C-alpha cells in the first residue's frame, strides 16, 4: 500500500482516541508483528536497517572535536553559508533533506545535535551547551557569522545560539518550531522513551503507514496528499532510521521544555518565524506569541501543510530568500518594534 493511499484511507475511531503516541505506537506495532511470520519479519527488518545505514554512508560526514565531544556535520552546495539545525529524530543527513528546495544557491551546513548519529552526548547536556558547540563548529570552519534555519525541536538550541552568540547569527529563521507554550515544550513522561525503540517504530512505519504519517509526521487529519506530498512524507519517515535513542531522549526529556525559560525579549538578531495553522505537533499560536516577544520579529502564518509544511515549499523558499537578503541593522535598539503578522499560503486541502 502506498503512503498516499494509506493515509487518505479513512481511519478508525480507535486511532482518534486520547491515548498517548507511545501507547499507540506499541499497539499498532504489536498488531502488525503478530500477522507476519517471525523469520520473514526478521529478514525484512535487517534488510531495511541495512538500507538505512547505506543511505547514511552515501553522504560525506565530518566531525570536529570540541569541549562537548564530537560535533558531526554534513554539507552541500556552494555560496553563502547557512546553518540548518534539524528537529527531533533527525541528524545531519536528514537535516540536509529537510531543507531541500528551500535554500537554493547556498552552502548548507547541517550538524547532528547532541546524541544524534556521530555527535557526542556530553554529561549534563543542555541546549546552551549545544549552542556553544555550534559556535565551536563555526569557528573550526572559519565562519565568522552565518544565517541560521532551525526546524521543530532544533529551535531550542538555535535560540540559545542567538542569545549566547549573537555576533555569529546574521539572521535566524525558525520553521514550525518548538517554542514557549507549545505542546511540544514539556518534559515528556518516561513512557515516551518507549516510542523510540527501533523495532516497534520500524514495524509501525512498515505495516501501518497511515498511523505513522499521523503520529510521527503529524500530517493533519483530512489533509489530502498529492503524490509529491506522499513522497515527502515517505522520505521523512525513512530518514528517521536508524533511530538515535540518546538524541531523542535528550529532546523529549530535557531540551524541548527548556525553551520555556528563555528571555526572548533579549534576542537582538533579525528573526523570522514560520508556522502552519494546522500543525499537529508544535503550536502555531505559540510561534505567533514568540514572534510578538522577539524585538522586530516577522511572523509568517501558512494556512496548511502540517508539521512538514507540505505544499508550501515555494512560499517558504521565497520568504527565506527575502529575509536573508535584508541587511542587518547595526544598532540593536533600532529593531525594538512590534512584531507583525504576515499571512500567506494556499487554502487547506479538504
């Protein structure tokens, strides 16, 4: 069954219950597993993980030593550099994938955050330490300052980079970010760690693609995907494997909630926040409130597309290009103006 047909099939009332994501992951995975012969299941699992590791191996990755351990990164393209901070479950390779089509004519540098792929998980890790590690990476690459794009859970450490190292951030763009007051900005219960296990997540995406699109990709209910959308969702899901448990646990139990304590009013770098109204994970309203708190920030509200901003590539690309082309104001206080709302996007698909 294709991702498009699977997702556009009407879901049962059970999938709409208030059960936790972790619980539903295991219920769906268990139900799938019992219907498949054990040997065939094992062979397919091994094959798929081998393919996932081969996909990672096909991308050139480098690492630099820092006081916080190794910081791994991948890059592509040429031109003015832009730092891409990936979201939860994602690493430097999927970070490059997440902005494909959004940053044309740019040198895109994507690091793996703490605990993901080849990046270390230092003792007592914090988003502030992650920001310092990003600064060390830029120093090692000889980059004095850079445009920054943060996605989802990557917003937390990107905001810290803007707060702790403003001289290194030319512009900050946050896309569907984890921001103060968002449902994602909480310390998750211990049970959520059960959802990052390799086998159940694999079983879910393999045998219950509709549930995976809903629970992991957060495709909005009733959203009719095009063939291109379905390809985007499929690539996103595949890019999550193999799963890095340490990085996921850090995001879910430490990093995401940390954002609630940030003094957003102290940010003095040009900031753009983009969010879809129908995002099923992070909060559109929380992003709007964050933009109102950051001096001079711009808020772009997209009508539809969910957490992956499906169907919004052209609009987001144009907004980023326009924003990054703006010159920085030398005097920070000159940017102390009321945040404004710019509504754009295509109508929701129903």
